C-alpha cells in the first residue's frame, strides 16, 4: 500500500518490481543463504526513487544487522520486518547479516527426543545411501493406476536404503551448553551450484552418538518409533550431521544421552 517492496524469502535471484507509483527497478539478490549468513541486494534504477524496502528478520537471527552502502541502517528485531525508507539510487547496495548458531528443540510428546538446528537449517544424521532400481509394475500401489501397456523400463522406481547405521542417540554435553560438543565444518561450495546432496552440501556437523540396539525397523520395514528414554546404548562414536535438505534418508529427531 505504501508503494514499497518486501523481501520475504531469501534466495539468489533478480526481480523487476514496480514501486513509487509505477517506477520500475531491478533488485539483484546475491547469496548462498541458507548455507551462508550474508545476503546482498543491489538496486538498479534509471532514476532516483523514494520508497520503503522491508526485510524479514528470521526469529532465530539474534544480532542481525542491515547496512546500506556499508552503513548500518534500521533496527532489526528477530521475528519482525525492518523498514528502510529512503531515496534509492542506481547501484545502492543493501547487506543483511544473519548470524547463525546451533540451537536445540525438545519434543516432549515424542519421547523427549531432540532436534538440532543451525540458523534456518534443521540437521539430520548423515546416512550412506544405497539405490536399488525396481520394476515399477511390481511396486505400484493399488491407487497408482499403473497402465498395463506402459514400459516399466521407461518409468523406473528407485528405492533408497541405508548403507550405514542410523539408530543413534545424540550425546549432549552436561555443561551449560548441551550442544558445545558439536563442531561446525565448512566445505567448498559445489561447482554445480547444487548444495542439496550428501556429496556437495557445504556444511557438516561433527557430533558424538551412541547406537541404540533396540531401535530397529518395524514390521513394514520402516524406521520404528523412537525408543523410550533411558534405553541401553552402545559406546561413543563419531557421527556426522548434515542439513536435512541434502539427505534422502532422514533421522532428525534423536533420542538423547547427557554426559
């Protein structure tokens, strides 16, 4: 209503928008968010234009900053929008910084299991994946309306199975910070600009886990419900967590053991 523009979801892109009573500008957003803390916007405009820009500050982003041409602007508050109202010129640059840190959620209704977050990312156990191709005519479920004259080789079914242990409890620190034992590891950005695979994901998290022998597959071959608290576990092992968007097989709610 005030002829402005709002940045709601962050991703590298270019957008042509009409602001200031029909004035057209181009916003070029450059970022590797959600794997990186920095988001840059560049304004392209044929002439100066006065209008407000709104930027969503995620609720987890404590200490977020906004700068215009290198100078801090606005008062970012987590969970709200920050408004920058000024005369914009061609080449103006807005830089957002969203400091990321480890956080934890406890699911009281799910055996007090825990999930670990890093900024906007929820983490999952890194599980080796085994791909098995199956005949789609044989695996089709009753409501899939599989056509008898369709060639299954042209419509293959791929099933993915774990090729490494998955039934781990997460070992938490008994100190003030239960996640202090988790190490953040940054890797090179993938050459193909696709970070959502186990091989290419640019963030990994080294942690400690203990296998839970009683936590197995259920009668359908799927991961059974989480074990009760206080269940017997094995010795400490090194485990790796990854952003769950990079994993096809996901364990993201963990039984937990406090040292």
